[in-house]
């Protein structure tokens, strides 16, 4: 789950987020590495924050998981106080402020926040210092150049989740085959007006046709 931060052992992972006409798709591989050492083959890198909101993680496992816990707690507090779900851009801005406030001793995590709210589907990309950009199609990690090779060729805006699902799966699968720090298996999550749903093993196999 490590990503490059000017250190030879801090690299790895492929995470992907795409905006569709009717929702958001988030995906990642499951290999957790530190340099050439494979620490775990089934690491979780896509986390549910709320029924309408999720995030992917890469970088330092401890820092990334702490970020997940903090956002989960604050999303629930927001819902209790305002009687409505936290907007996707508010969740992303919250993490940006968290990372920026810790910039002197940064949280080494690269985050994608994705979800659907009253304004539609959104994906935001954040770096460890709190830089925040909204994206339509984004990949992070050492496998991202390979994933982009598929995404930039096949991704089209205003396309449905069903049409883009195979593109995202092929992108992460290609990265797993060609990037040694990505691999073993992958997770895919769909968020639409019905809420959060993670694809099961049979669904993923059916997309790749094996």
C-alpha cells in the first residue's frame, strides 16, 4: 500500500476513481508492500465512510487507516448535527484541512474520496500536504501509469456505471499484471443513488470473463 515519497521503499499500490453519469466507481489492488517485501496479499484499500461516501487509501498504512477513522467519525457527527449526509466535497475538504494542519509532520497517505450527494457524483484526489483537486478519472500509486493507459483510452464522460465498470476493472487488472508492487486481487466499489455496494468475487470474475 506504499506509494512513492522520495524513498526507495515507499512505493506500491494502484487505486482508481472515476465519475460516471449515474454514480462513482472506486477500485484498488490488495497487495501491501514495503519495497520488495510483500507484507499482505489481501489488504483493504477501499473503505466505506457512509452509504453515499467512500475513500481509497495508499501510502503509510497507519496514517491512511487513521485518516479513515477520523473521517468516519466526523461524517457521523455531521449527520447527527445537520440531519443530512456529509456532502462529498465537505468530506474531501475535511481531509485536506487535516493533512494541511499536519504538514510539518505529514500524514503519509494519498487519498481518493468519492461519492454521490445532492449535487451529483464526485471524486476528489488529495496528497499528503492537503492539496485537493476534483477529478473525473484518476489513478494513484506505482501502478497508475499502467492504469492510465487503459483509462485515458476508454474513459468517456457521461457514461453509465455499467458501461465503465469493465474499463475500471481492466485498468486495475493491467496494473496488477505489470507493476510488481500491485497485485494478488482487487476490490471494486460502486456508489450510486442506491448507495454503497462492493462487488463480490463472482461479479468480478464475470467482468474479466474468467
